[in-house]
C-alpha cells in the first residue's frame, strides 16, 4: 500500500490576557499546542521522535531560531527545520511541501506550528511596559520574503491589507451589478454566517453570532475603515493564539501505533501565486491563482467542488471569500459550511498562522464525519500567494502524486495584464477605488485605480483631491466606471471625476 501523507494530531490555544501576568510567551504557547497535538494523536513519546520542526513566521515576536528553540522545548532533535517567510498561505503551503517530502522519504515525522501574541503586545503598549520574554533576530528565513507592493502603489496609499482589499471589494460589487446598499446587505449576510460558526468554536476570539445589520451598520463601535468595510468586516490581528499539527506517512503512523481514527489524509493540494503586484492583476474581482490551486487540489483528490462537504475559505476580508467562492463555482448562499472556524474577523486572524487553525479544526470535523471531504484555502499579501488542500479521513484510492506548482504558475504568468504607467495625464475611467477613513470616522484619502482613455487602456494608481464631500459621495454612489481627468502632481497622480 502507498505511504500516504496524514495528519495525526492537532492542537490549538487561545489566550485572552487581562493583565500582563496573564500573557503567555509565544514559544511557550507553541510548546503547549505541540503537546496538545501529540496527545491528540494518541501515542506516547511522539515529540521526541520528530525529524522535522517547522514554524510559521511570527509577526508579533521574533526569536533567533524559533524552530530550533521549539524542538529543544519538546526534547526533539530534528534533522530538518524551517522558519517560513511571511504569508497567510504559509501553513497550507508547508503542509503541501511536507506531504511531498513524506511520500519521497525525506521526512518521517513533522511538527508544524505557529503563534501570535498581538494582544499581549497591545496590552504592554497600553500600559507602557515591556514583555519579559527572550527576543532575537531570526538567523534565517526559509523562502522568499518578497515585498508585496511597489513604490508607486505605496505612494498612493495602497500598501496595507485594510487599504487594498476594499479595492477588490468595490470591483466585485461593480462586476455583480449591485448598488452600494444591495452590496452592503450581501456582505452583512455573508459575514453573519461566519459569526454563527465562530459562536460555536471554543477557540474563537469573538465567539458571538451577529446579525447582518449589526455587521454592516456603521456606528461609533463599528467605524468604517476602508470603504465599504466597517471594522467588523476586517480581520482581527490583535489576538493571542497558537496552533500546531503533526504529520507523518500512513506507514509510519501504523508503526507508531497511531489509531486510524486519528488519521486525516491530505488527498490533494495546490500552490500558485497571482501576478505579484496589484498593479499587474488581470482584473480586481477574480483570482486566476485561486482557481488554479483549488482545481489542482480537487483534481488531485479526484473530486469536484460539489463533492466537498465543508470549506474553510480564507476570509481576511469579504472580497477574499468571494474570490475563493467564485473560483470554486460556489455561491455565497450555499448551504454547506464556508468556514469551520468562523474566519479571521471573528475566530481570529493570528498573522500568518490562521490556516493552521482552520486545518486543525477541519481535521477534527472530518474525524467526526469520516466519509466527507473538506477543502481549505490560504492566501498571502494582497490575494497574491495561494495554497489549497483537500482533506478526508477516508483512504485515498490513487497513489499520492503532487504536480509541480510551476505547471500552474506558467499559465498564470501567461495571462495578459494591462500596460501600467507611473505618471498619468488625460481623460480616464475608474477601474476600482476605495476611500480610507480615520479613527474619528472622517474620510482622509481616496484611492483610485484607473485606465487612460487614450486608446492604450494603460492602468494607473491615483488619489482623489482631499475633498470631503467628494470622498463621501464615493461611498454612496457607484464610482467604478466614472470618467474624469488624471494629472501628475509632484510624485503622485490625482484623479478628479466629472
């Protein structure tokens, strides 16, 4: 029988520190979830046998050698360690890479873990105190840590997720042909479904069901961040959460005495990146890379999207969910679970490690329904890097064989992008846009991606004039497709609609 890659144990931890005395050091949090994962696998002495320890890049705290220090904590002496680059797809990507290494005999038993302590850091800043934890500069990062934006994009304010994902959302609304009011209702309904799942998740940061109206209504405690997103539609990064999984091959699992009712197979996987920079994208309402990785994962598993019983579609912002569902051909009102955790705005968005939580939760759900399939997606930067995995407790029917990701990548890179100009002048049309608000609820910047009307269709980034009435109008009327003029002022482009 082939040696299939399996998850045999998973552990999660959510800590709500009320004082700094309640804070748990990130390294200790990872140790705790590693031990929980070993206990979950149901075998003794598992951690000491690890030959691979891998840690997802930690944003809130840094160590000189996080995987090596974690290995020492659990009395392991691995020959293989990894400290990943930045990216929300990283946990699934590490799982895909580890699965291939297991099948090829390069890894026997692996621990994959990640953690964030953003809430503890926020609390320390609030109290003007220091956290008493060891800190160091990472010796190495295993993989490319490429910036996610260009100087031109940053110059016009499009360099953080809260400013970029709204650009995707407004393009999605225009593509659907919905009014601003209709679209906000649609987003509220989608997000409300996620909160209902979070309400039943013991590890959720906000285990509370909310109505569509509660989520979509702007008010002092739900201020608008980047139009059209109120605060409750944004991923919550100020969390203290950790998760870990243990992987091995089915042959090794049997040798180690792991009960088969703990096994969850990785049936299929896919990895790809979008055209890297936002200014290069084919459009702003769909993702060829998500389509590529999910179709690859489903095809490898020998199933279609209709055969999947439950999903965990990456959910940092609603636009990410809709891109994922669109790629899968799944409607937002599909009756199947679209998340098993509640998603990043409600279950918690611990930096790069959210997907470790979704995989851990998915594994538990599939153990309870051993005939079902579950699909997990992850993405990094601005819907840039993508990974997907199809899981089930049922035995695969075919030999496990991963397709080289470069196969799908070639097709994505071959897609035509509009020409791009850094300096733009002349008549132009809005391709997508957003308005950024300050903490007092006042509009502070309009960001526009437009196309020149000079026959070239060249794309550009611009800002609107700092006109409060104009920016508020952009949140009430459809400005995608609005025509106007763009000019270059100093180092930025300024677009004025007609």
